[in-house]
C-alpha cells in the first residue's frame, strides 16, 4: 500500500524566519477540530476526548518530538514541492495559555541542509532528523539550555545509494536509550526495499563525521550506537536488527517491557495498485532480541494476502497484526501505515492499552477521495483494531505524523487536501487530542519476571499514571483474588517484596489513587519455584536443557 513520497519549488511562507520567538494569529478556532472521532462498539469515543487544532499553515509537517517545557518541535519543509525540497526547518510550537492551540513559534534550526524532512526523534539532549532518500542525510543536533535556544549541529550521517532507482529509500527513524549504558542511544534507521514486490541484494553505504560507517542491506532496519560525550557525539556498531521488511518507517518501544513495535507496508497490487497484494503489518521484536538478533519478517515471499486474510508461505516472523478491511463494512480500509506510537498513559481506560497507527491511504488524495486513511487504534489486549479517526473525513489528507506524551496525542496531517505540489504549500495541520474524562485511568502494562526462584524477592513494575499520587497493590494465590493481600500508599510505579514469598503461582493487579481510586489494572501473574527439592531441580534441569538445545541448534 502507498506510503508518502514523490513530486516539485516556491519559497515557503516560513522561509525567512529568523531564530527567535514571534506570535502568530492562527486561523483555527481554539477548540474546534476538523475531524470527528469515530465511536466504536467499545465506547463512545467522541465523549472521551477533546480535540483542538493545535497549529495550521505548516508546510508539510511530519516529524515531532516533545520538549521539556511542554512545547513540541516539528519538521517543516522548505519550497513548493515536498519531493524536490532541499532544505527544511525545525520549529517549536508552544501553547502558552493552555487552550489547546499553539500561539508561539520559534525556529530552532533554519535551512537544514536536507529536504523532504520525514522523521525527527529525540534521545536525551540529542535530536536526529532526516529527509527521505539519496542526498538527504541524518543530522544530529543538540538542544540548548532553554527550550527556545537555537540548536547546535553535532554531526552528519550520510547514506549513499547505488545508481538506479530505489522504491523505498530511507525515511524513518526510531530511538531508545541503550539499556544499562549511560549517555548512549540506539538509533534505528530504515532501509526499505528497492522494488515493490521483489527481493534484492543491493546495499547502501553509511559514512559520517562522528565515526559511524558501514553497509546496510535493503529491506532492513539497522541499529546504530550513538554516544553523547557532552559537547560532541560519537557513533559505532551498525547492526542489522531486522530483515525481510518492505518499508518499515514508524517505530516505538513498549514503555515497560522495552519490546520494539513497528509497522511494515504491504505489497502494492500487482494488477491494480490501489488494491493491495499483501496486508500492511504491525510487528514486534522482543527486547532481548533488539540489537542482538537479526529477525527475518519474510518479505517478499511470506505475507498475509489482502482481504482473504490467508497466510502465504509462512516463513519468517509473523506479524502481530495484519491489517484487513473492517467487517462487515469492507469499504472501511486501512492502508499505508506511516507511524506507530503507544497511547498516552493518561488516556481513558480502553484507549490507553494499545498503539495508534497513522494510515496514509491513497498517495495524493484527501477527504472523500481517500477511503484508506484512518487513524487506527490497536488494542494490545486482544489485537483488535478500529478507526479512531474515520477515513474519508472532509479536510483530512494523511494523518502521518504522531507524537504521544503522558497525556496528549499530537497528530500531524501532512497535507489536508492530499497533495505534495505547488498548490498544497503551507496547508499542514497538527491536532492535539486529550482525555475529556476526569476519572483517573487504571495502571497498564504490568511486568515482572515470569519465573522467580524461591528465596528471591519478586519485583513488580507498571506504567506511571499521570495524576496519580499513590498506588494500591493487590496480590493473591488465585486469579479470583479471594483472600487478597493489599499494599497501599505506594509512591512509585514499582514494588519489590520485602522478602521471598511462598512457592506457586501469584496473581497481582494495581490501582491508581488520587482522592479517588481508579479501576483495577489488567491482572498479571508470576511463578515462584522452589530453590531446592526434586520438583524445583527437575524444572530447572528441564529449562537448562531447553536453553542448551536451542543454543546448539543455533
């Protein structure tokens, strides 16, 4: 299915912005929204949220990150054609009067020497921004002391293409703090397929002025180690994290487990390009495999057929979700996933236990002409999904850019009328979605070791709930929580038992508290096995044998 990107130049109205702050009178109404949230069988979506038009008049906005003062930074393209642009800007948008509409704009980096800006991610005080494809490097910037300070360029990562066309050049970035390593970040770089439906062995060359170099195979995602030295940046270790991917561009890490979630774009129709050959996907790489194992996702021979939902070949790692038209109304199509973000923890129950996926839909169509472009919510409890914002919404083109904070979801419509040429400049919109519910949401994403050896104090972890002052923990030796043990007044989203607990399976759940008490979180469980004894020894031997056998097979 089509993702963004092809097209031509006039100076943007933001071309002559100097570094600094200016006030702007927005055309958008303070509380109005240009789309309607779609109700579902799960809940009345519209009554649970407030939507405002956060910013308008933006020249193809797409990448966004949050800044420490609550403002956001967004990529803006220079020129009258997205695809022929050679420069862009990083613009800060701030809502100083808390009415849901940005009233201040600061250009923190002007005339960035890379057009077609398609991704922006943040790791600590470092920002990484890229444009799409050949001639558009990844630039590394450092944030200043204050939110309005100009950015400082720290380095450039160049990706060199071989001669000939390339169907899906690099455009997406992801990032995480390197586990257990201070001031280190793992930067994800996409290297899409060079054709629609055929594997190849072509490669890209990576060079930089920060020490990072190497070769990337196409149809892959690579992980690069980046170290922040305080006043400089160094890079090393380019690792192939995944292969067998057609065009993975949107990434997010699970806030508790650290698993990597990302989309992949299915094969366009081999007869009719608007009728996909294979389904778009939501994929997962377990945290222990990120940066250590190259996982194969099967492109081009292994896929889920579109509409008929049949698995073809079945080799490689299967997707968590293969997006199909919704039943029974199959005119509700979800095609061209562009970005993936975990729902804000502060969203109401039933809407904070999953991920949002922005669907681009038809390449240059918007409104009623684009029946494939909803903003989709995927509930990770059962992997069901539905349009959070409907397709064919008037005034909506491509909800491609997503940014989630603790309690806000920002959605960038890169081009409300769908186009990317001279008639579509300065039309981009960013929306802000927040909870309209005053009830404290339940904690989510409970985590602990699945098996705990007797004699060890179990450690529990869950996601922070915005607005919670304390948490209450229930645990019991049965799933119905009879004879439950309660711990109150916990001031953090972690709990370690004071000492070992009895062997067996234990179930636990958490409540958020702030004057009132939230609903219970989904329950989780862990198994405590004996430290000694025939049963415990036998289980440990079995587990060890399994590990050794798998290692031998590898």
